């Protein structure tokens, strides 16, 4: 549809398996002879193992996006990365990008939740350096146009 099919091969997010749970039924709802029902629920679980901390002071305990970026760079050695972020949870990943990379930062004053990364970059500018080119966006079309500009002369990487 937008020429991105085949360019995205992985999605990194918290695990969310569907689990079947057994629940007690209310007496009025219970079928004769049955007091329990089974339901499917989605349980959100941390991306990183619950047993091992990722050890990053910039990130919440469930996921370090900076660690994920480091792992992807080591595995694929891409010539360029175009990282799209909006929340403060994307800050650590932003600090791991290189000077050849592009950081697309959502900066939409109509959605306060979309200003988390902008505010964090401003708040942390004396303590952490962002090497990547920073491009602000409010609409998806701007993201697509930036990606087209960045990757026009680059062979797509499988990241």
C-alpha cells in the first residue's frame, strides 16, 4: 500500500499471550451442575525476562528499547536507521542511534501523550547526547516522506 511491505520483519513489544482462565460464575448465571467458566484473557508481560533486569536506568523495568536497538545494530549492521518515537520510553533508544540515523519525534500539541519524547530530550539535553538527525512529525504522511527521503539511495535492511 505504501511501499513498506517487506521492510518491517520484526516487531518488538511487550509479550501478550492469550491465556485461558477459570472463573467462578455468579450463582444466577451458573448452569445447572456448573459453577465455573473458562475465559480467554490477554496478559501483558514484560519484553525482557522477568528473572533478569536489563539494568538500564533510563527505562522502565519491562523493556529497554536502547538495548533492543543495540542488539538490532549488532545483528543486522544497517547503514541507516529511521526510528519513530513519541513517548519518553523511546528516549534510551534515541541515545543509541548514530549520527547517520534519523530520529522521528512525534511533536503534536493536540495530543499531550505524544509529547513525551520531545519533553524528555529537552529535559535530558545536558546529560545525554542525541547524535541522530531529529525530525519532528505530527502526521503519518510526514513519517513516510522522511523515510522515503532517508532511504531513497539505500538498499532496505531487514530490520
